[in-house]
C-alpha cells in the first residue's frame, strides 16, 4: 500500500512541476511561432504595418475639408467602439497620430485581421482590448480621411 501511495505522490508532484513549467511546451511553441512571424516582418512593416499602404504617408498642414470628411467617417464607422479621449470598447484614438505613423493607422483600418494576427503592436492591443475590430470596408481614400481627422485631433 505504501508503494502505491508513494507512486501516487510522485505522479502528483510530477504533474504539478510540469504544470508550473508550462505544461507540454505548447506555449513555448506558440511563442516561438509568434517570434518567427515577427521576424518575417520587414522594418517598414514593423513601423508602418502590414497591408495595402506600402509607402510612408506624410501629413503636412491639416486639410480642413479632408479632416471634416474623416470626422464624418469616424463618427459613422469608428465611433461605436472608439472615443478620442477615453477607453471604450477599443482604445482611445485622440493622440494616436503622435505614436503611430499614418501608414500604420491606415493599414490597421484597411487590413484589420492580418494586422491583429501578425503585427506585434496590434497583437498586444488585442490582449488589452479583446473585442475584435471589424473590417469596416473603407476605401483607401476614406481611411486617409480618417487619418487626417485623427491627426487634427492629435494636435
């Protein structure tokens, strides 16, 4: 009887140690896969995102008409989940243009799913805001207008 007790104790101890060390190693494999994916991103993609916008977008002086169109699009397509100055379903976007490039924001708008799956910054935001950002089917021009509005609001 004592050998069975010892064996049971050894099995339980082994299971506890195994669980404390990450189980079967699946997490480590997942982390390794994520690191491999990040290594596949170019320097441009790391800074400006993954998607159809494959060149830097410069924002000079704010175009008031484009910003007004961007505000209209933002209110219609983005405002249900994002506020400019407070956390909501999604992160606040009032200062986003101070920390992300215009191309990054446009790629996130236009290529939401791939950005969330492959870009480390978008992935990290996904862990903090788990509600999935849906693709709003915006054109590149509408996404650019939203960026102009966000740039205006980031000043």
